[in-house]
C-alpha cells in the first residue's frame, strides 16, 4: 500500500543511505582501549589539507587496516561495521613536477600525512604507501579539501548535553540515526570535532563526561563524523 507521503519517505531513506555510504570506513582512533572511531571521509579531508605545501597533489586516498587478520577486539561495542582497533595503512596516489626528485616530494608528503594522522586525529598508522600517478609541468597551487557535510543534532538528554559541553565538540551529528544510541549498559554518540583539537582527545573527554553523566556509568563509544575548521 502506498500513501501520499511515501515518495518523501523514500527520498529521505535514500538520502540517509547515501550519507551513510559517504562516510567511508569507520576507522579506529587510538589503540584497543580507545573506544572511538572516525569516519574515513572526515579523516581524509584533514589529510588532504596536510598535503598542501609538500609539492604533491593527492589523488586517490584510502585508509585501510595494516594487518586485518590480527586486530584486537575493541573494549566497547563500536558503530555498525566499524573496523577493529588495529594499526592502519594510508594508501595514496599523487602527482608532482620533476623539478625536484620525486623521492624528496614523496618523503615530504609521507611525513606530512603521518604527522597530521597522529597529532590532529589520533590514528595509529603503521604504513604510508605512496605511488606517483602523473608528472606535472607546473607547480601545483595549494588547495584545501572541501568541507564535509554535517548533519547537526540538538543535544537532548543527559548524555547528549554532557558531550556537547566538552571542549572541541562542534556539534552532535545524526548520520547513523540518532546522535545518541542507548543499549543496555552502553551509549554510542556521533559528533563533529573542531579542527584545532585532536579528534581522539576530544572523543576520550566525551567518553569520560558521558559515563559520569549517565546513571549506572555505562560504557561509551564515540564516532567522529566530521572535523570542522572554525573561523
């Protein structure tokens, strides 16, 4: 049976699926005890910005488990289909001019990606696999990655209010459903973090704040869906 508003519901469902798929893989932040994840889309946006000034233009960029067969189990339940908290590998193609040795450009790019992955995000990266895809005639102009879309959610309930009050939290988000998901003894939250705060540190502070604000001190998992540069 169809109803008058069924096309609108279908459109909303389709948009939700596209938004979920657009997140990419859900990557672990920190080690096995981290209890936090970040969307690949959010992580790659930050990493692409890191490439500016290295003389390289990033093409394809993927983040995958470095050793998926031996990753430990997370200490808390993660988001659906999240990767286990093992070390990661960054895989990227890049183009550059031949005005300086390509190995020098690759080394600069690798160092920039590793530094940002650790210091701004909190990813545990074991490998950075780079390949040259094109030689350019002119030096590339620095370009910033486009900002990711953010579905903000109002902080409703004790867990949401506690999370929203943590420094570095820009907004709660609602990509996988509600911003806060409660199950027995466990809470999962989605949020966007500020670009001038390390994403993993914000997530850990949120976990502590929410555990203390919710009756029974539940376990807490955090998913960072966007990293936002605030003016």
